[in-house]
C-alpha cells in the first residue's frame, strides 16, 4: 500500500484557480523503456491524470509530438474538409464583406518614400521567392513610381520560408487614425474558457493578406 507524503505546495491553474493537493505519491514510471522515479500529486475528487512539465522534460516530449486525434474524429474532420473544400483549398482567401480603409489624420501629410534596406545574403533567395509568390497570387503588383515607400522586414518562419513585413512606423503609421479598441487580457480569455471540454484551433493562411485595401 502506498502512503501519501505531505506537501505545502499549491498549484494554480490557467484561470487563476488555486488547488491544494492531498499529498504526494512517489512511484516508478516506465515509458519508452525508461524507468524513472517521480512524484505524483493527488487531489480530492480529481479529474483525469495530467502530465506535468517534469514528465515531458524527462522523456523529451514536446507539445508538437502529442496527438489527440482518434479515428472517429478523423472521419468527421475529413467530412468537414470535403463539405467546405473551398475553405481548405490551397492559396489565399479573401474577406469579401468590406475593404479596409486607412484614414489620414489630415490631408496635408507629405508622402514619404523610404529607401530599401539591405537584406542579408542568406535571405535574398527566400525573399525573392516570397515576392514572386505574392505576385502570382495577385496580392502585390509592380509599379514604376510611388509616393509612399515602406522598407520590408523579412521574418524567417520555422519551415524556412520568409514572411515579408512592412516597417510602416517610419512612413505612414504616424499619420493614420488608429482604431482605439481595447484588447482583452490573456487572463480574461482563459477565464472565458473555464469549463470548456472541446477546443479548436483555426489558422488562416496569410491572414493579413486576406483583407483588401480600398483604392484610396
């Protein structure tokens, strides 16, 4: 029979709730043919077992290695993908409810053309490939002259591709009206998730490129 050891540790969940365990249970764990002695925290009326960071670190498990997809969910997922194939197709979508309008603080703003910044030689090919991709999708188009010119900031993605960002703080940002909308705190968002049992993650490909600008 196992005996619980006393502990004064208090655990805090993502929503701020604090829980004090009844005690600690020390036992051997075998996973991937590796045996490790670990502590288990026991809670009154606890839910399903939860693995902690200590377990993940010992067995070198990253969150990207965890898979919660079972066959039943996989079948439903494939059915949804087939039903809404236009949403899951290759390429970039377009928000068609309205277009984005950048409003200047006043009409007497002098346009600013900022010269291009040098790009590291290692990023020249990925940057050119990204520019050609945006051209082929019709997101950008070449011009011979422009009153405004914003330098690009290439950001390297995990897959080796490049995300092209514009450093608008040196050109147009100081002269446009900014929508003053309060952003929720991460604690507020986590509080809204309390009690949830099913979660989904939706990611829009090139989300900022899916909102068109008006001609002005």
